[in-house]
C-alpha cells in the first residue's frame, strides 16, 4: 500500500518540481527583459511531465557534490536538462535582439503560479484524506 501512495505522491512531486523549474525560467525571462540580445526561454510542461511519468531519465541531469571530508553529507540534485529549454518566438521582435515580451511572460508566470498552487492544494487534500482514513 505504501508503494502506491509513494508513487502517487512521486508524480505530484515531479509535477511541482517541473512547475518550480518553469517558474525560475519565466522569472529569468522577466528579469532580462531589458538585456540586449537576450532570448526568452521556456519548455513544454506537458511533454516534460509525460517524460517524467514514463520514467524517462534521458531529459534529466544529476549533479553530485564532491565530499572533501567524511563528515560532509552527500548531496545530489536532479533537474531538467537545459537542452530541453526552447527559445520563444517573439510576436514583435525588438531592435536590440531581445525576444522577451513582458505581456506574454506575465501571463505565463501567473498561469504557472496558479497551477503550482492547485497542485499543492491537491496534495494537501490527498494527505488529509489519508490521515482521515488512518484515524478511523
């Protein structure tokens, strides 16, 4: 039973990790709105989530910290590979080569934020349901 619960939560964990990564990418686009020749980046969330759900590790890179002392804790991090980031095509190209369109970025940022909060709400409701079942 715990494996099924773990698998269910693992899916939502991966979804939240991808949402967080997308939030960082969109925030970087907004922060570089005035940087000449900056190219706006994004990735297809549904395709990335599908790859994670199917267990594809090809689109993920692992970072491992080198231990210099036996008392150090081992550290590992996995995140979507930068190669999966796509360049966004601007509707109105600017003269300085920057492809960030603030209206598009703000809408994508707000949409991603709402979906992130919805995922957290779903996880919270699932945990409450499990806790209620365990208390009976």
